[in-house]
């Protein structure tokens, strides 16, 4: 499984209920722009909250631009989460390519 997935591919996986979306941004960022149904676990809380995630699920990690989500993807894979990917370009790419109603910030 590739480390990254596009926003368009993410949308297809979410619509088909083939993946869950993990948002690793900060709460203030979620207030600025969000994707319905995403589970918020800020990157700084992930280590102590990883038990909230199912290692058997396909998890797509998102942030603002794709940097934090890629770091989290690497870390989760190191913790035994084999089906985790980073959404390339983050919510910014989602706003530009999937849903322009989601504000950019």
C-alpha cells in the first residue's frame, strides 16, 4: 500500500465506507475547515490515544497540507498499522479538488 493517497481517491474510499479519516490537525484548524465524519486526534495526542484506532481498518490521515499526516502515517506504520495512508495535499487539496465549499485557510 502506497504511503500517500490523493484527495479524490480518499473521497471514493470514504463514500464506499472502505476507510476512515483521521484528522491530526489542531482543534482551531478544524473550526476553520473540516470534513464530515473525520475523527480528530491532534498529532501531539496521538501517542497516548492510539488505542482509539483500529489497526485492522484502512486509515487515511489528513492535516492541512500533507506534512504532518505523512509523519503520522510513518509513525503508525511503525506501530503495526499496516493499512494507513496520508492524504496528499491535506484538506487544502480536498478544498481545491473535491469540495470547494470547504474553506481554505
